[in-house]
C-alpha cells in the first residue's frame, strides 16, 4: 500500500494548487473589474496585464490542478472502493460537485472578462471569493473527522462562519469607502 501514500500526497498537492488558483483568479477578477473603471491609459495597460495574468493562472495552474486532483482522487477511490460506502464520502463528494460548479462559474466569468464583458461588481467578486473558502472548510473537516452524521453541525458552523465573513466584508467596505 505504499503507492497509496504517494497517490494521496499527489492528490493533496493538486487540491492545494487548485484552491490556490481559485482564490487568486477571483482576486484577479476584482482587480480587472476595478481597472476597467480607471481612466486611460491606466485602464488599457492594467486590463492587458490582468488578462495575461488570468490566462496563465487559469490554464497553466488552475485547470491542470483541477484535472490532476480529480485523476488522483479517482485513483484513490479505485484503491479504496470501500470509501464509497461511507456516508462522509457521499457528503464530501457533494461538496466536490459544488466545487466543480464554482470552478465552472469562474470559467464563465473568466471568459466574460477576457471579452471585456463586465457583468459583476468588484464587491460581488470579493463576496464570490468566499465560496471556495466555505467549500474548503467543509471538505477539510469532513476528510479529517470522517463523520457525515455531524455534518449538520459543520453546516451550521459554515453558515455562522459565512455570517462572520459577510460582516467582515461590510466592515472592510466601509473602511474602503471612507478612504
């Protein structure tokens, strides 16, 4: 079973880089949206640079990480098929499904911004960035605790954590507006 630990390590590495890509891409979306509101020539210079940065991040780090994390996850499930019988794994896979939906929505936003379609505000993007954080918290606690029966407490905790994030977001917005 030594191969198991190597596969698990690779899976974890690519999950980490996938999340890093998701966190940073949305941050770049914020900067790109704010750059669009700047006067020329700053606007054009920054938009060009952000498009290059988001392209490289999205296609060189984030998408490959998502694919490789999924590949190694499937390999782990092949090595340990009994996990698919465990309730915590069902809940985890539900959150992974949400993560893929989040990723695909980020891809849609990426395409819109690459085509100079600005449909969202920078404030919306700051809030959107917390979606991956919530999924990360849920998945880590499920994997470590391996207890789907207490996932209700986890969901309540995530909900409370979301409220704290929202309050922090509003507080930060007020500070930014004063400056």
